[in-house]
């Protein structure tokens, strides 16, 4: 095992703050993962599993071992005339995997094109965009249970997927995802219901879309609305869209008739956090080199702050003002360390 000491985490997370880790290693196999976990145990060090660091904010030095997951590989497990079953290593780059499927016209993940991150992180927060959540296309997830010290295979039901949620997130740090199995379709039902996708297809004169034309539309929409983490530090949506009760909704909509909300069931609404934050006047605001992105208020951007704590404090100020104005408490989507 190659161990690095007192290393800067700046290149390993998309907020690119200058926080350090006392120890750092990368693992390419399950055996290397075991070796790293054993080393942490023997040396009484905490550990942290890192993918490509696109949904994490380090607010201080990490006292322990950072284990960067680099288990890669895309394997075809089964194929029929209509479907294909793939097993993919946790460390594969998500965008690379989606484009691989799009090139083969295997449908299901095209709406999730260009989401930064790794395949292993996708089921943890059940990544979602433009009307699709990754859990819909997952058959099972392989993970190591650090409590019982067993390798497990979670069926889709056992993953307990919800909005930006899963068993792996609920029981944070218990399971380490090593591989994910996806079922994709050769005759997919394409999801074009999301307004922005419909508009791009219409603009391009595409009435009979393909897996590829949807992926291209999504790539276009994301590139025009969201900052590229390779150019400006960010981790996509910093907050989740909050869920409120119908009673709360009925009160808010009277006071704020332009509030954007979607009914989830008879008693719950999901409201657009981006709208709430914009309505509090944050969109485009920059303080101490941290900003609320000008084109999408849900995204916090780092224009050069060195300390993760500065970004955290900025997010705290947003939470406070949304709570004061609307009585709604925003929850962070990004993992804070
Ligand atoms: N809105 C505003 N102001 C803003 C941003 C949004 O009023 O500054 C309004 C929009 O006009 C729209 C509504 O809020 O009516 C929803 O906006 P959008 O379609 O941009 O989606 P979102 O709810 O803000 C979610 C995901 C994104 C995903 C998009 C597209 C969460 C936390 N975020 O954002 O995911 O790309 O939908 O499906 O659910 C991510 O998780 O990192 C991410 C980027």
C-alpha cells in the first residue's frame, strides 16, 4: 500500500479548498481496500472513503486516512435482444460510463449525462436529474459492511432509494460500495417530459428523439446552467429541494404566489430550493470569494476561498435567511467533513 503523509486535498475535491489529510492512499482492488482498512484499524486512525470528491466539502484538516476508490471496469454480465446487464466498478467515472452506454444506444442513464462523480457514489445519494433517478436502473449494489465485516449484495429494494437518499446514506459510513449492476434497455422508453429537455428537442427540430439526442440535450442544458467544476470550484446543488406539508404549502402560496412547488402526495410538496434562495436575494451574491451561482441559486461556487469553513459559513447564512423568510429549513446535499 502506498501511503502519503500530510497531503493537500485540494486536487481531490471539486471545491478545491486547501485542507490537508494526515494520510492518503488510493485502492484499485478489493484486497487493497481491505489492506487500507486494516492499516487504519491497526494504527488507530479514522478513515474516509473518497470517490472523485464532487459532493464533499472539507471544512478542516482530516485527521486520519483518506482512501480514494479507484476500482474500475465495465463488464457485460448478460445480454438479450432487449436488455443488457452491466457490472461497473465503483471508481469508474460516471460521465465516462454514461457516454459509453449512450454510444451503444443502451437507454436509461442518458438523462444523467455529465453529472460529475463516480459510479460508486451514484447509488449513495441516488443521483437524479431531468426526471430520472439512478435507482430506477440499478439491479443491485455490492458493498462491504464495515460493522459485520462482510461483503454484501444489496438488491434494488434493499438499497431503499429515495430522493437523494439510500440505505448507504442513511447508515452513513457503514457500507463501502465496490460495484454497481445496471439494467439498461435496447428499446428504452425515453424520458422527455422535463420542460428543459422538451424545449431543446423542439428547438433542434427533433420529434423522434434517440438515446443520443437526449444525452446531447442534457449536456447542452447542464453546460449552459451549471458551472464546470473543473473551472470553478463547486459541487452541484449544495442543498436538497425541501419537502413541506400541504398545510405549510397552503400558507406559503398565499403569501408567495410565485413559489415553485410540486405535489409529491396528498400531504406533501417538494419546493424549489433555488427559487427560495433567489427570492432571498442571494443569486449572484459573492462574499469572501464564495458565491451563489448567477445562473442557478442552488449551486455554491468557490472563486478562490482557501478554507472550506468560509464556504460552510456562506451556506449557513443562506439557510438562516431562507428560514427567516419562509420558515423552511434547507438541508445540505453536499457531505460536510
Ligand atoms: N429556480 C429558480 N431560481 C434558481 C434555480 C431554480 O427560481 O436560481 C426554479 C426554476 O426556475 C425551476 C425550479 O426552480 O422552476 C427547478 O429548477 P431546476 O430545473 O434548475 O432544478 P433544481 O430543482 O434546481 C434539481 C437537481 C439538480 C438537477 C436538476 C435538473 C436537486 C437538489 N437538484 O435542481 O441536480 O440537475 O434538478 O433535474 O434536486 C445536483 O444534485 O447536483 C444537481 C445539479
